[in-house]
C-alpha cells in the first residue's frame, strides 16, 4: 500500500519513511505523527502489538485516512524481541523498497532539526554528501512531573541532559537516518544492518554536528563519541521517562527490545537529567499543533484519543493495587534528579568497560 493523499508535502521530491513500533501509545500517537509530518516525513510504516488502549484501532483509522500504513505484529516473535521482528517484516514491505531515506524510531523519540527551516530537506542540504546521518539522543528528564496529563510531551518536558555529557554511555546512543541506496539490506533499531561490502567504500556517514565519521560507523557503532557536542545540526529528543505515572505504565507495558528486562529505578536514574532547558523542537510547534488539532477534529480519532487517555488513568489505578508497581511508584517519588558523573570518574569507567579493540579513539 502506498500513501499518496493530499496531506503529503507536494513540494518535497523525497520519499522519507519513518518506521515505528508501538503498544498502548494511543494517547501520544497524534503528537508524534503531527511533529514528524512537520519535519518532512511523508511515509509512515507502523507496527502494533497486543494493544489494550485502542492504539491498533487508532492506527487503522489513520490508515483509512491515508496518513500511514499499519501492520499488526502479533508474533511469533524472534528471540531478539518484538521490535526486531517488526523491522525484519518491514524489510519486505513496498514502502521500504520505495523509500529514498529511512529512519526507524520509537514513540518517545522526536527528530529535532536545527538548521534552515528545521525540516529534512534542510538537513540533507546541509550535509549534501551524506548517505547516513547519526541522530544522537538528547535525554529529556522527568522534571518532577508526577501525574500524567493529556498535553503534548514536547511542551511539558523541556529539561534535559547537557549537550556535552560523559556518562552514561546510553546518553550518546543514536538512531540512523540513512539513504536507501542498497548499501544496507536490513533495518536495525539503531543503525542499518547487513551491509554490502562492495558498496561500503562509497558510503558517507556524518554526525549531528556535521562531522564526517570514522569508517567503523559504517558497520558497527551505535553510540557517538563522548565528551563532545553532537547536536549542532540535528538531535533526537528522547523522552524515555515522562510523568511518574506514565513510567509506571511503561514498566507494565514492557520493552520492545530486551523484553526480558523489567524497567526499574536503574533505568530511571540513567535518564533523569534536568540540568538544561532545550526548546529547539518548538520551532515546529505551530505546525505540529495545527496538524494535531486537525486530526482531533475527526470524531473517530478524537473519541479514540479520549478513550486512550481514560485508559491510562484507569490502568494506573489498577497497577497501584499491586505491590510491585506501588513500590516502583514510591521509589520514583523519593528519587532525586540524576546528577552528572565527574569527568575523571566517567573516563575511568569507560576505560574499564571498553576492550582493547574498541575503535573509538575519543574514549580510549
């Protein structure tokens, strides 16, 4: 199925595809879709699994309206997890085969372009030689938000980690926007996979700061170099926590990758940085809000959105009757915002963690 309805940007010659995997995220879906439409993505391939809040029904409605293509990812799942199974299925889909540029994303990740008019064409114009661009996370913390509220995530959460951070290593992870020119045969969570050896020499990888990257990025890196700015042209706003109530629901939902790992305070502490304020994503707020409002003017979508909001509140109340989740919520209420690890201590930990064969000279 192709997506050719009137909402697509007629002046964009590029076919830019975002691939998304979701479960129980209907309350956040319209904001995410509206923002990435404003950024310049004109194709969306979305997989859902085991939804109780109507996410799958909302995706069906959006598909009927021509906004995206929805596939149910009901299993069985590969031993590497639900998201890997979805991306493996995506490899065979016509939308992937037709795409000029591809970016697999999560619902809590928002592309934020800081050059030109803040759209994909502006980013690609700034890096005309690039065949792959690493979008390094910028972690946005909880900022003391306790109760879930029905408001855009990008408006509620503006406190984040510093641009230069030395630990944890996950703060430097990236997702990869890459040109679908045949160099890579498979989608991956953080980077494209299965490279063709005969095409790698011509591949040109650049980071979000605009720097040409080392050859090792072409085949195996999933995190940017530490202790340097990585977000000058583009960053990936990552909102992994949300309000404390939302994090409890996230723990209940489980992970699409590493499904065997339960979310707890360790996950929270490694991501709850609130040292700086970054509102660069608001450059496209008016466009995002206008599209989100237009989507909510559809009676079916509005009813599904309101139902999802009610479901989240009801589900939280149910979880509070279980000691496991009540204990997690209590720990979140007691936990202080995360503090930065001193540079010398971070370097010491990196030296312990990196093997002698690690190819990142910045952290040896």
